[in-house]
């Protein structure tokens, strides 16, 4: 409804001045009220979880970095150990395999055991070798000392020692150089091991025919020979 009493003369206001409006809203804005959602507004679940998601991602990233650092440290440790092992001086004065017979049908008869397989060890150095605590085995993975040399076993320079490979426990008890296990005529790996479980020598023995041996030559290689010589210098013809 028009109120005549509220009418004002337009001439009362200078030219260009804005006319005042009744019930003009306040220029002050309540920022906090503006940020607050109204009763009808919906709050996004993603907004509430955004902080947790960020924290989880940062935690996962940190765990991955730690894992990579650990792997790198282990690789470095293995590399250092390998380099040290290569730089360490190799043991000297070690016994060596000299000759092996894995299918003895009469080429060599032991006075007590008869036709048994045998392994010959030699001292190729210029000094005595104390074999006390050394091991001989054909199963290095599980038994470093399947046979252990008796205490006080001394091998003079150039001297040979024969081990008799029989599976009888009574025989192994009666002879300190009886191994207590047989060898395979079809071929196998043989190992000499120091008391500290360091390989002194290893030999890949091939399949051998009856009454032939696998013997070391002067150059250190092995060949098959039909002239077995246990406890003596090897012959090849």
C-alpha cells in the first residue's frame, strides 16, 4: 500500500546521490554462518574421508620406501661379503684327491674286506698335513663329515692314504680308515672338507667300468686308467 507520508521530494537529494532504500540489508556478512551448511544441505562422505585417505597413502608410501631401503642394504651387505671372501687368502697346504675306484671286482683286494671301493688321498705339498677332524663325503649338502679322519692322522709330503668305502658298520668300527658308506659306480661328487667346513678338494667322478680308476695326472687333471695303484704313484700305461 502506498504511504503518502513517506513520500519525499526528489529535489531534497543532490544530483547523482543514490536514494536510500528502506530495510536495506547489512553489509556485514557472517562468514561462519555462510560456511555452515543448512539443515537441508547434504555433507559429502568423500570430504570426511579425504584426510584419512591422504594419511593412508602417505603411510603406504613411507612403508614402500623403507622396504626399498632394506632391500638395498641387504644387496649391499651381500656384495661386501662376496668381495671380502674373494680377497681373503685361500687356504694352503690342503690334501687332494689322487685316485678313485668305484667298481672294484678284483683289481685290488683288501686283506680283510676283499674287493671294496676306495679313494686315495695325497699330500701334494712340502709340509706335513694334519688331517685330524677333516671330513670326506659324497653328500655335502646334508653331511659335511659323513666320514671324519681320526685324530692324529698326519700325511707326510708326497704320502698317500687310502679310504676303504664299505657300508658295513662292523668294518668301519674295526678300521679307522673305513668310511662306512659305499660309492656309486654310475658316478657322483666327492668332497674333502676341513674341520671348519671349508672345501679342501672336490672331484666329479664319472661312471667307471669295473676295475678301472679315475686318477690325477701330473698336471692336476683326472683321466680314466686301467692301471689302478692304491697307495702309490698313479700309472696310465
